[in-house]
C-alpha cells in the first residue's frame, strides 16, 4: 500500500472535491465550513424549516425573474440569462449506474447473511446498525448531517498529516476487533452445537 499525501488525494477522487476535503483550496474549504455552519444554524437554532426556507427562496427568485422580464420588455433590454434547465440522459444513466452498484452491494451483504449464514458479516452488520442507532438517538437528523460534513472537512487533512500513526493504530484496533468477533462466532457455534446435541 502506497503511503503519502498523493495516495489519499487519489483515494478521494483526485479532483476538486479531494482538494476541498484536504484543504488544498483553503478559501473553498473555509467557505464550505462556514456555509454548513450557517445552514445548520438557520435550520436547527433559528427554528426555520427546510420547506419554508426553500419555498421563500423560490418565491423570491420567481418574483425577481418575473419583474426582470417585464422591465426588460418595457425598456427594450435583454431578458434574464437563464441556462437550459434540463437533465440529460447521460446524467440519469450515470446516477442509475452508481445507485445500482450500491444496491447490489447491499443485496450481496443480505445474501451473505440470509443464505450463506456468514456469522462474521452478520455480527459486523449488527454492530454497525447498533452504532448508527445509538448515535441517532443522541442527535437529530440535521445535526447528524452537520457533524458528518464537519468530519468530512476536518478528518482528511488530519489523516493526511498523521497517516502512518493512524494506520498503525487502526491496524491494531482492527486486529483486536477481529479477534473478538472470531471469539463471539466460535462461542455462538459451540452453543448451537450443544443445543443440537441436547
């Protein structure tokens, strides 16, 4: 496995998103943090709801465009420059392909649990769903999204800076967790065999 900042940049896609997440474009990254904090504050602390803010913004946009078009025709000025608002077939096909990959992965995990009776996958899925449920009880949905955005903007640069130390600690944690999962699977298999014998 290659180490260094380039491997993380490539892992994150190597484009503008990777530059944003790794703070290579500091102004854009800072704007993302400020924007996410402002959105969280408006919806969470100020008490506005998403449908009301969205409808008010669209109402303002439609009113501005209407009056701009009316005044342009009266004053012989050009109409407002609107892009061609259309979703192409290529974009829909690309989104469907990405969704298909994720759906097939989820179905493969379900097949491993239900048909193949893979205990290791079953225990991992239970642990992940329990953690998600526990964290979901502590925060509401919007706060969870905000925390996720902040983690996406703050963890990659820290990981890039301390990659070797983090990889070492994660390797130790993974081996300990794998050992515990194997112990649980072994004990569950032994208790199932004992029940069959009885």
